[in-house]
C-alpha cells in the first residue's frame, strides 16, 4: 500500500503522529481549506494550459463558501457517523471572524466541509477524500 502524503511528510520532517480527533475543528478546517484548494487547482490545471485570470475565477467559484455549503449538503447522506460528527463539529465551531462574501449559515457549513476534508487528509484517508471531493464537484457542476 502506498503511503499517504501526510505520512510521507511526517516521515520526512520527523514529526510525531498525533490523535487527530483531539484537534480543534478550526484547525481541521484550516488544513481542509488548503487541501480543497489544491485539489481544485489541480483539476483546473489538468484540464489544460490557460490564462491565470480564468483559472483563478473558476477556482474561486468552486472554493467560495456558498459553493462549499451546497457541496456539504449534497454529501450528507454519503457520510459515515464519524465523518458526520467531524462535519458537525466544524459547522458548529465558534469563529473569531465573520464571512466576507457569504451569509453565516453558508460560512458555517463551509467550515464543516473544510474540517471534514482536513480530518480525512490528516488521517491519511486520501482515497475517501478524493471520493468525496469528486462527488462534491460533480454535484456542484450540475
């Protein structure tokens, strides 16, 4: 079995393994935001070489809170109990900032979505992460 990216990073930088379930939901969302952004950028760039402004616009349409909230809602029935709990913790997390370009309901759902993605990434569950991102993007592009 191939090592996950996070396992490779831990090994390369001699980082200790931690219990991800003890991480705050906002820490998980911090990681999930980055992971989702990277996946979306990878998808867009793999579709062909084009102008950066167009790439940025398309990326922004997929990573904005409203889009993530809709993706999160679409995925709910596909999540196992553990994933639902992580999503719920992220959605209910108290944030110090307010949403810039989204209503608070969408912002909280997006935070839950990002927390779930961060959790899966840090757990080394890349197959599940890819499955959920693929389903979410396919749903949103309908």
